[in-house]
């Protein structure tokens, strides 16, 4: 998060991240959200970057898709220089209405144009061997902010198939290694669970979109999950739903909850091995192990 970079020089960030890797037997994935525009965890600090990265909408308006490619390369180079190996970007949601919560973070265009943006971004990240993340599957649409409460998505499955899925499919075909799943409750897919906790939503991603890479949750500390579970820890449900990585701002509690699930048998060894194998294959392809 931004607080990890605040007040540090490039050398201090490099030293910090290197120290994390040095104490891990298996080299770790280290990531942040450097989307550009309203979400910049690193480039907001002048000690780490000359200027904050602009939003994709702003970059495209000035320099077109070539500008998107070049801007993304610069993001990848900055993250790699500091010691990170994954960016939680590009935002792949389709949003054309400025009143939508996600609009400012999105490409702001229709599905086909957003798909071209996603494809271009993934190609740029791949050119620098920095992993990227398509988010927020199955597509944020006009839903409210899940940081502050539960979002109910009433759109039909055909709406997602004709629009929201298209950028994700483009990113998958371009070789994006990671997809992040939102906390929205999507009635047409699974009215009983937020997408991040839903085996049905993960089944659509794996079986319909044929994604074989890494699936991760959005941060499990967000109010959409806290409100849904009424304070019960969500990690076992999230992992059994099909997520390979659980994003958490409450690391100790969430680790202990998942560990307890393994110990009491509610998380199987086979389920663990499935995700561990995917993660190790990803790290091998990245060249960090």
C-alpha cells in the first residue's frame, strides 16, 4: 500500500523489498496497485517517480493506444526497479458513465475499446516480464463501492457475456497471468455469495472463459465482505471457492484462519496443492524460482 512507500527513497524501498525476499525460502510475489490516475501507490511520491502516472483515460486522450503501451512500460520498469514483480492493474471493467464508482479508474470506453486497452496493457507488461492483473472480474459495471458495503449486481448473464467479459477474454488471450475477483454479489451467477467467495463465479472464469492462471480475491478486509459474513472470517470460504491467492490487509488473522481450516480438514490437501502448483508454475515462468 502507499504507506509502505511513503517517506522512503528508491534505495530504501529496494532494501525493504529485498529484505522480504531474503527471509523467504521461496521467492515471493510482491505487488501494489499502480493503476494511474486516482490510484497510485508509488508514483504519488516525488522521491520515487518524477510525476504521478496519469489515468489511462488521460493518457489515451493525449497519445492514443501507443501512449497506453509506453505508459504501461514505464510503470512496469518503475515497479521492477524497486523490487516488485506484480502490478494489480489494468482495470478491465467496462464503464462509460462518469457517475459510476469505477469510471475514473476504468478506460471509460465500451467493451471492444476497453478490450483493446487491456490487450495493449498486457502486451506492455509482458514485454518487461512484469506480471499484471485483470480486475475486477466479472466486471464492476455501475455497482457501488465495495470498500464501504455490499454491492448487488442485478444484470443478466447475457449482459456480461456481450460486454463485461470481453476485456477479460482479450487479456486472457494476450497472456495475463492473474485475474482479481470483486466482492459484488452478481444475481445472475450466484445470488448467495459475493463473487470473491463464489465457486459458481470461479467456475465461469475457469470453464467458460478458459482461464488457467492465478485467481485472487480483492482485499478481504473490505466492508462488502465484513458486512456479508457478519464478522466471521471469510478465508476458508474464499479459498475453497477457487481463489489461489487471498489478498488481505489483516494478514495474521487471515493466515491463522486458513491454517485452522487446513488443520481441521475444511481445506483439503488436494485443494491446497491445486493452487500451490499454479503459483509455483507462475513463479517459474516469471523466472523468480
